[in-house]
C-alpha cells in the first residue's frame, strides 16, 4: 500500500468514524425533538380544549344572565328593577355589574351605582358594539369607563347589559397546568381578541390565528374553534430562552446517541485498523497461507557440490514478495511466528518431500524463533510430518540465532531434544550477538553459521577481517561444523576453505531458488 493510498484510507477511516459517531446522535436527537414537540402539542391541545370549554361556558352564563334581566317585569331602573339587577349580579358569579341603557346607548342605571339620576353615569354613552349577532346580542370588548373603572367585557341586548371581567375567559386552574402557556380567546366573526393571559401579545395572537395552520418553526401553538359560538382560542407554548431551551433539550437522547455512536465508531475503527494494520494483514496472511519458501543452496567448499539448502520464507503480498526481515520480527512480537514456522515446514515437505526421500544425502535447514525453542511443540509437529513423507530426521536441520535463546534453560532442553531426535542444530548469525562464545560452550550444537558481516571483510584490511578465521579455528577446537554465509566472491570462498570452513552459502554459488530450480541446481552440482 503506497503513501497516497494510506492517506486516502486514513481519511476514509476518519470520515467513517465521524459519521458513525454522529449519525446515531443526530438521529436520536431529531427523534427526541420530534417526540418532545409531539408531547408539547398534546399538552397544548389539552389546554386549548379546557380553555374553549371555559370560554363557551362564560359566554353561555353571561347571556343567561342577560336573559334573566329581560324577564324582569318591573319598570326599567325603578327600585324593584334595580333590586332584581342586584340579585342577578349576585347570583351569577361571572357578572360584575348589570344595568340598562336607552336607545341611544346612554346609561340609565347600574346594579352597582343605581339610577343615572345619582349623577355618576350622567352623560355616559356606550360606543358602537364591537360585535353584534344576527339576533341582536351585542358585545363590547375592553370598556374601561364602566362602574369601577376596570376593564370590562360587556354583553348587551334590548337596552340592558351585563359586565364581566374579561379575565374570566382565561382564568381557571384546570388549564394552567404545566409550563405557563399563552392563552387568548378570540371573537372569530370580527377577529377581536376578547381576553388573553398576561404577557400575551394580542396582535401576535391574531396574526397566528389568521395564518393558521401553524407556522412550523416558531413556538408551537394550537387553535380551537367553537362549533356553537363565534369563538376560538389560541394557545401558544411559552417562549423559551436559550437557557430554558438548553435545559429542556433531550440531553439523555443526545448523550445516549453520542455514546452509542462512539461505541459503534470505536468498534468500527478498531475493526478497520486491525484489518489494515501490519499485524492484521500478517494474521490474514497466516490464515490464507500466503507464504512461500525460497531455497538457498549450501555447498561443500571443497567440491562445490550442493549438500542441502536453507529454507527462507517470503510473504506473497498481492503481487509483491516481502522479505522476512520485514515481517519476522512482527510475527515474533505478535505471536504469529509458530504458525509461520509450521507453514514453512509444510511447504518444504510438499515441495521437496519427494526429492529428500529420493536423495537421502540432502538436507534442508529451517530457521526457528524463540517460541519454537521454548517448548517441544514444533518437534511434535516435525516428527510425524517427516515420518509421513519418508524423510529422515537427519534431512531436516535447525537454525537458531542467539536471539532465540531468551529462555536459555528451555532452549537448551529443546535443542537437546531436537538433536536427540536426529536433527542437527546450527547456531545462526554466529559472532553478531554478545555471547556467541558462551553459547557455543553452554549449548551442545552441531554447527555454526558465520555471519555474512565477517565474510564481507575477508580480504580487506579491516580489523575484523580475521574474525572469520578465528571462528573457524574455535569451531575446529569444539568439533562443530562451519557454514560460512553470504559468500559473494571467489576469493572469500577460497580463503574460508583454506582456513578450514567446510561449507558455504551465498550468491557466489546461488541466490535463493524456487524448489524446482533448487532441484535442478542440486542435480547439476551432483554431476560436477
Ligand atoms: P539468515 O538466516 O541469516 O538468512 C540468510 C539471509 O541472507 C537470507 O536473507 C539470504 O537471502 C541472504 N543471503 C544469502 N546469501 C547472500 C549473499 O551472498 N549476499 C547477500 N547480501 N545476502 C545473502 P533473507 O531470505 O532475507 O532472510 C533474512 C532473515 O530472515 C534470515 O537470515 C533469517 O534470520 C530470517 N528468516 C528467513 N526465513 C525464516 C523462517 O522461515 N523462519 C524464521 N524464524 N526466520 C526466517
Ligand atoms: Ca538462517
Ligand atoms: Ca544467518
């Protein structure tokens, strides 16, 4: 995967994570807001129903009181007449005052103040009514010059009237429940506001009433029309400040949504990153058996005949071949190396099983890592596998570096078990570690592989140029075999051979080969 692809993938990943985190939160929030709005509308409907019943009831009672005045037999404004007015005013809770006026609307008498002759009502004339029904019922909304001087709602008919407090229309604990709502009662025939709760803007209410059905994004409201009277009520939700809005926001839904989103996004990111990470890709490779093996011939330096090969693993990643240095450390670190070792063995036996069975003098060296040398697991796999193929234990050799002796005691024991089973064990990369020498003394092994870095300096004037020679001498003393690695030039081969190294490996002889190429190579050098 190149840099651009990686960048694009990372960007895609971020987008996915953000969407995954925000989508449930957003959906949760919208859903919660909708349900909150529905709940609010239901509440407003309840308030509106109660308000309309109340307004109709007050109107009915006032016109009932008017009807009673009409039935009074006494002469208008006579003492008995005034007595009757007072009785009516008293018996109807809603009636504040009752009285009479003449044809021109001039005041004649009032239950509160008596006859006009008393002087107070002298010259007081009712203006034209705000509303008049077909059958002669009239209404004045908001008269202030009546007895008491307070704002009154007046209903009249045939020269007599009742006055009431307009607040009656919207009073009533029954529909005040919940957050204070704006309630307004409207006369629908003349579009006049009869009464409103305090702090309700009459003009705004009328505007709302006229533009019904409701405008979406302002505070929600509902309109209820009476079927029996020219009345309607408009109930609007209380106007909320930003702080109130924040407080009533469906936080639980929002936070729940965010939490769910993050959880999901985290899971998605974890999954994707795992899949895209080197580790994820490597475990994919193990699962899909994406490893191939190259065989680098090992030759007898005296005869230049091939004696065996080292199995070198490669990762076939799409159309690329990945060298082991790039993934073996990761595989060791992430616990995938044992599976890889097993796949290398399977491949070796599959590709070279027949060859090894036919030519018993050849061997293949397999590289092991620390976990393979801590338990007998690999040995337990190896034994039956070669037995099935008819390959002798001597034909599979083991290479172990110093790094794989982490648990020295266990390694010692496992190495001795390999040797006991007939597998020669080589100490790989000899000389590059801190304690190659002590390992050579402590571990009983069959051979060592001189690291390429010491072979490289052969023939040069460098101080290390004689190290290879010293290692060979030491190996002779300890009676272990020597394989020199990384021989690229003839003079290196000649020098090492002259110093006593028996075997060599390197590009001078052959680069790592496919199984078929290796078989051909072995045949060629056999004939040599
Ligand atoms: P190594 O065991 O020291 O293997 C020798 C490495 O040197 C190989 O590299 C080989 O291709 C390279 N080589 C051989 N001759 C020459 C030469 O003349 N010149 C140069 N410049 N290089 C030469 P490779 O295949 O990349 O392997 C690298 C390392 O990966 C190996 O070092 C070994 O430690 C490890 N490895 C390879 N296969 C396996 C395996 O199956 N399991 C484990 N655990 N490790 C493996
Ligand atoms: Ca090796
Ligand atoms: Ca080596």
